[in-house]
């Protein structure tokens, strides 16, 4: 409902109340406040914040979410009178924390409990630092993903370490899953109130007249039309790599090379059918979906819930729904290895079949799920080369485990369900930690096997469109030259045009011994080190489990051999590349 002081006639008020009733709570709150404050351009008395002291908002980010929340935190804190500043963990040392006074930390956990790439150095130093933070008041918001065993581990570590060093916790740590908005808002309100209870004096504020307009983004994804969707691999390949082109015309969305596109998938019909069968439900039951309303169960399973990813959080909810002593035993503290073994390669349907043989009610079934999260894909296009378009390079994931066929939710949504002309719900996820050099003459070295080549297609396209004079060197790898040389003709054209200076490839299955991109780096050690000494920026994109570490070790070996220094000194050289943002990774 509109606030009583909103300046509208009774007819206008009834019409606007009707409009607000059709929106979700977030949209309703935004539009209600907007209309009340601004449409009539009338003077409105609001509270002027009094000074609440200095505040540092420290963040560590992998995909950009923590940075985005840090920015929102600073803006809200300034409204409340704080002298708030935002600091990236890559730009601060642990010793600086003693000077902060008031500190809010927002940090994500990546992979198997690891800190974000740009926060690694700070984290390692902080966890072993010998300093006193007795004058610091703090609160921590930890971002994570409950589908991983070490959920929010980095945030938990930082929170505990701050307390151990003498800092005073003013608000409980908030652990957030991928659907973090509600928990973040509650944490922010609690933390800012604890640091400086609200007090204010009234001032006059005149808002300019404006009409509400549609703004697309994370809270309101854009339905991008699919203009192309083709398989890049040749016939005979064991891989299924898609090139997807989407139209952003009319969206107002913009991106830079290095950014990611978030895709909101839907669950596949066969997966929904299997879940309904396991739960012994028809799909015609009605359920209440948070912030959405009532809808048919089958529709909710398709559009709203993560119905595949198994985790401790899911099994805990299932144990409560079933009152299962067997399942609680699997979740016990002394059964962590058994739980890890059970969840490995399994999905939610396996748990329903194993622990709920008699089925579940619709309410209990939906109660174990979390919201269906978006999937992030490195953007494979330059906005200069493809105005109003965005391109993706996606590997369709399909495999068999425990006697069942499995598939990636989003990758096979794009592969199996999205046809030319179909809309795909998307928003742009900026990645400021994976950017081309500001100086277009700076050389760049790019290592991107498989779909890791996606952002480097964007990089080379962008530099070509700009007419940049900087040298560009790409290391690409995959299984077979004949089938799996992604964007082969484009790379050859770029080489002819001079937009791509060098191209080194490694096709692991084309000879008896396997050859990878890191092997090509070692073979080209002399030239690679020369480029680094000329100021080249070094980029890696792709698999985090093995490739990224192998490439990192190869890079250290290149420096060690070519500079004639110790391994330790070479590691320090590479670490300095990271600190100066000349070594950037986008790994997953």
C-alpha cells in the first residue's frame, strides 16, 4: 500500500494500489517508495543523518557479488551519517585493520572452502598475523553456496580470526546462500544499527518529477532473444560445446570484455518427472512459492527451485521433514566422511528414493529445495564487435553416476530446450578483476583451454575493434585438432589481420603422450618471459581443479628458469604480478 502522505487523489491511489498488489515484495517496496517520494515533485521532509563516525567496508570477491554488496553497504551507511569507504582485500594489508574502528566485511568462499582469487594474499597473511584489533568493532557477511561442503568457510575463518585478534563483534555473522538478498538486508540493518543507532534531524528534500521505467538486472532479468545456437565441435568429437548468441536490443544492459552473463535456466521435463515420481506426486498440487505466490507444483519445480544439487543443507531439511533417525545419523559430526561419500555423484532424487520410499507431500518436497540459482558464463564477445549482442561458449554437461544419467541444469537447458527465437532470462555480472589493460599498447598473454577461451575471443575482438597496437598471444588447448579447435577460422583470420600476434595450441589426444597448454608454455619459456619483462599482462580462464594450478606452476617455472633465480624468488615475482593486477584468473 502507498504511504498515507503520498500526494495522490483517491482515484490515483486506488489505481496505484492495484498496480502495487501485482508486484513481488522487492518491486513493491521500491515502487511504493519511489511514488511516495518523487512523482509529484513535492517537498518531502526526511531525516538528515548525523555523523556516525568512520566505517570501512572490506570485501573479497570472485564473481563480483561481494563487491556489489559492499557498494550497496557504503551507500546505505552514508545515508546514516557514516564516513564510509570501500576497500578491496587486494588493496589493503591486515595491519591496516587496526586503524579502521568500525569494520564491515563481505567475503565469498570459492571452490572447496578457498578465499576469492584477489583476496588470497590478504587472507593468508591475516590468518597468521600477530596484531591487536582491540579497538575495532566488526560484523561479517559471508557469501557461499550450500551445495559445497565448506559452505561460507572463508567468511567463518575471517569472523573467528577478527574475534581472536581482539575485535568486538557487534552483530552475528550472516552466512548467505546464492539467494542472499533477504539475509544480506537483515545483516546490514542489524550491523549498521549496532554501530550507530539511528538519530537524525529533519531537512527539506525536493524530488524531481519522473516516471517509473523498466530497469533490467539481477532483480529483473532481461528476456534475451536467442539469435543463434550451434555446436562448435566437429562430428566425431566426444564433446558438445555450444556457441550461443543472444540479443540485448532494448535491454539497456551493457558489458565489458571479462564480464560474465548470468543465465536463469529452467529444469528439464525429464528431471521434473523423475522428482515427481520419486515423491509420488502428480505435479497438479498447489504450493506457495516465496515472493511469487501460489502455483502448480510442476510449474514451481520447473521455474523456481533447485531440484538437483544435493548438500548437507538439503539433507538436513529432508531429515526434519521425515523425522528420520537414519538420515540424522548420516549428518552427525562423526559421519562427515560417510556424508561426503554419499553425496559424491548423487542428486536430490537419490536421497528421496533412499530415505523417503513412501514419498513426500508437496509442501515437504518444496521445503527441502533452495531457489534455482543463475549460472554464470564468461562472455565470449566484444560489445564493439557485436553491438546489442552477447555471445557465450558453453560445454553441455552429461554423465552417468550411481546408475542414473545426470546433466548440468543450465548447460543442457541451453543445449536441449533453447531454440532460435526463444527468450533466455539473463543479466550481466561485472568482473572488475578480469579486465584488459587500460593501456591498449600493453602486450597480453591469454591461456584458455576448452571453454576457457571464451573471454579471450572477447579480448581479441575488442582490441581489433579498437585498433589497439598491443601484442596478443593465445594458448589454446582441447582434445583433438580435427574436432575440438574452437573458433579455429576466427583465430586464423585474426592472425592474418595482425589482431592475434601468436597462437600456440595443445591437443592432448592427438599423440601418444598427452600435451597440455602448460607444456606449450614451458616450450616457449624464453619468449614468454620476454613478454613479461616487457610488461605483458597474463590471463588464465577455465578449469580450476587442475588446469589453473598446472598453468600457475608452469608460469613460476618459466620465471625461475629464464630469470635464473630460485623457486622462492620466482614465486615472489609471480605474486607481484598478481598484486599489480598483471596476472588475472577467471577459473571455475
